[in-house]
C-alpha cells in the first residue's frame, strides 16, 4: 500500500532515470566501432633463400600473431594514421587491439580474428588496414634481419676456413712443383739393364731406350688435382664474397627501416616469407553499427536502477511521514 500511494513518485523517478541514461548514452559517451581482420597463417619451420635454408626462431602461429601488438608495429601505425604521438601512446593503441584464438587443443591454429576499436567507422577500417600492412612488413623485415645476420656469420666463418684450405693447397702445390723439377721425366733403360746384368749374368735379353718415369707422372697428376682444388676454392670464395656484399646491403636497408619505418624491395632480395604463408581473405570494411555503448541496454539498466532508487525513496518517505 505504501508503494501504491507513492506510485507517481516511483514512476516519475524511474522514467527520469531512463531518459537521462539514454541521453548520456547517446550524446555523452564516445561510441566505439570495431573493424575486424581474419588472418590465416601457416608459418614454416625453415625459410629457403638463395643463400641456403634459415631456421626460424619462432615455432608457432600463435607466437607470430602476438607480434601484431609489437612496439615497432604500433609506433609505425600511429605515424601512418597521423596521430599525435603526444596524445596517442603505444599502450593505448595496444588496448584497442583484441586477438581472438580458438580453444581447440587438438589442432594447430592457423586462423585468427583481430578486432581494432575506434570512435569512427572509417577510422576503424583504416586502423585495421594500416595495422595489417605494418604487421606484414614487420614480419618480412624480422625474418630478413635474422636470416641476414645468420648468413653473414655463416659465410664469414666459411671464408676463413676456405682461406686456410687455400693457403694449405698453395703450399702443397709449391712443394710438389719443386719435387717435380728435381725428378727426371724418363728413366734410362739401357743403364738400368746394364746394372741388372752386372748383378745377374743369367739374363739373356736387352731392351734399349728411355721409359717415362712413373713417379714424374704421378707428381704431375697430383699437381693438376691441387690446381683444380685451388681453382674450386677460389671460385667458392668469390661466390661467398658476393653473397656477403649482398647481405651487407640488405643489412643497411634493414637498419634504414628501423630508423624511418620505410621498407622497399631488396635487390636479389631474400624472398618475403609472408607472400606465401600469411593471407588476408578479405579486406577490412568500415563497421555499420557501433559496438558500444548499447543505448537500449543502458536505458534498461538506468530504468531498473531508477526504479530501485525510487522504491527506496518512496519507502523512506512513507516511514518519515508516519513517524511525524
């Protein structure tokens, strides 16, 4: 009966709460729009290049997708979006990105949903597009940087080893040439047989003339083999030096990327790993509807809270009036 007597008060407060909540939700709260990316990836364990196979340091797709919130990517995205870096921080950008993963523990996940938030539909679409483009470049540069460092070290070590082999073979060649110069090309067969007859009178035949010295022939063959080995080593060293020059050029361009955020195709480039291993089935689109706030939900919540408060006020009013 007390509530019935205060029904007008309850209705008025409840309606006012719902109306005020709706006005605040529609005009005072900044709307949030989410643009979505569906990224499909299947990253390999090794990456094949013209310099050899490079074993990637990251082993799972989940680890690769988590890189999308890396500082370098977000910093470049802030710059490309034209945001003021004093007003927009990397942390605030990271809070706007959500990565959705499946819970299937029996399968390797290769599909990921990325959503980015903004207060404008077109800006949300551009944010998603810019983030993805910077992510692709970052992965390519990261793999290229790792492969470049690896092959620079590898071929530098190989060159030092080949230099030792080359010096050893050159020393051996010089010794064999010296021995060859002191070795007679032929053997005087007449003299050899006379010596043999002097020691063995039973021999009843003589072969005249000179014969080719087998030791001389063997030395010649050894020298040819050593020269071929030296030629092979020198050719390999020239190739490795060419590789090292290319790799140093790549290294310089990678350093430039980290300074400026700009990335261009490399001459004799390391093949971009993302071209065949990361896909974007469809481009991001501007969302039609905002994600939050939900005006209807806020009005319902405001109305319910207003009703609860109005009932409390009505009961307190009834209590005080009766007390007086």
